C-alpha cells in the first residue's frame, strides 16, 4: 500500500482477549483483589437465582408473620383505619403506613395472601434486587475482597430464611434502604431521602440509620440546605399516614412508632445466648440504649468532628466553614450511614 502498511488498531475483540488473558494470569487472585468485585458478584448473583428456586421448592416454608400481615391489611381493606383496631394472629399492627400499602398490593397479588408459593417467588425477587444493590455498593467502594461475598449470600441460611422461608417485612424495608444508600453515593440526595423515608414507613427500625444520615446531610449541605431533604422525609411519613392520622392520630403514632415495644425471647437470634430473664430485663434494654448513645457520642466527637473546629460547624454552609470541606466518598457515606445500634433480634 502506498505510504507504507498501516498498523492494525486494537478493536473490541483484542480488548476482550486482553482482559481474558489478564484474568487467566491472575486467576489465583480473583477472590482476593477488590478490582474483581464485579465479576465475582455477577457469578454469585446468577448462582443465587438457582439457589432461591431450590430453597423454595425443597425447603419447607415456616409460617410466622405472613398470615398476621394479611389479616392486618385485610382490616384496612375492609375500611378500618383506626390502628388500635387492626390486629393479626401475632398481635396488633405495629408497622407504619408504608407497610400497609405495600402488603396490600402483595395481598391481592397472592390471592388474598393464600398463594404462599407466589409470595415466596416475589420475595426471592426482592432478595435478588437487594443483593444487586449491596453488590453495587461493594463495587463502588472497592475495599472488600470478593471471597467475602460468598458468605454474605450463598452460605447464609439466615438470609434465605428471612426472605423466602419466612416472608418477613424486613426484606422490603432493606431493599428501599440499600436503594437509598446507592442514590446517596450517586449524589442524588433528594431521591435518596425519599426512598429512605419509604423504608422507615415499612419498618421503624430503619430509623437506626438516621444519625449517620443526618451527619452526611449536614456535612454535605449544612443545616439550611439539609432542611428541604429532612422535610421531604417528614412529609412522606405524614402523607402515607394521613388516612390513619385523621382517624386516630394517637393510636397510629403509638402503634406504628412504639419505642417501648417488647420483643419475644423465642424469636431472638442475636441474643439467644442470654438467659430469657436477662433478655427481657428493662435494665438490659437501658444498657443497650446507653451503649448506643455512647457510641454515637464517640463518633460525633472523635470521627465526625474535624480537628480545629467545633461540632457546631456542621450546621454552617460548607462554603462558610473555616476549613475547606472535602466531598464525601462512597466509602465514607457507607460507613456513616451504617453506624446503627444492633437490634434485639
């Protein structure tokens, strides 16, 4: 060819081949290098599809709360909006209004709650979405060796039990929460706060993530610019609870956000090693609360407070602070939001 031969450019096949060659050369490191998070997570996610189908078909479903959930939402469907009058097999309705709306939809999709198998497959879908969101978080922070993911999902009997063998409401709340965390990492704060509030509306214990969320909002925006986002969280709670608040406001708030509710020892997992009388003791509960508050104070003054500044500097607009405010990275957002108290389960 005139002017000499041209060197053939490396096209997509060459890049793919190069990637595969590198992968083969480092095959012994795939489970240990965080840069392979996406690959390992993708393999495990597809593997989990088969595992969930196998669990649903081969492991017996255990009825604990599902029938009670259906009884509670059926009361709302029948026109009862007084929370003190809504009950199921396991006791009164103790979850906020978002739970009612979501499980009402599940009530109709599962033939009034009678088609357990359909419900299990729906919760398997929740599980896969939840796992995808968690894996995306790990992919963003690039700090955890991929072999850990196997123990997070495939090797965990408890996580499969909670999602597809028990049909608890926790999975729905956690899908919304992890979606919110992903949005915070993407700097989509308003939408993230909206999803966080929806998670709280499904189960109150998501409020345990609130101190960390408040910190990152103040760090990023200061008090005045954080107020619209906090107001959105409050407005969603008010809007969802409005039909019940209009009927019996005290009954709704006291039932849906009952901070003094006693948890039965027979259902605990984390505290099974304790004697029942210790688990049920108010002194034990106060000790846990005290430990939680003490830990929050430690984080406030040892981790969240910047050297040379008062903790009150967080209330100022970042542009008006003495020291320049660096942007929070994905790992810092995850670490801050995850500062929560272990529950009594």
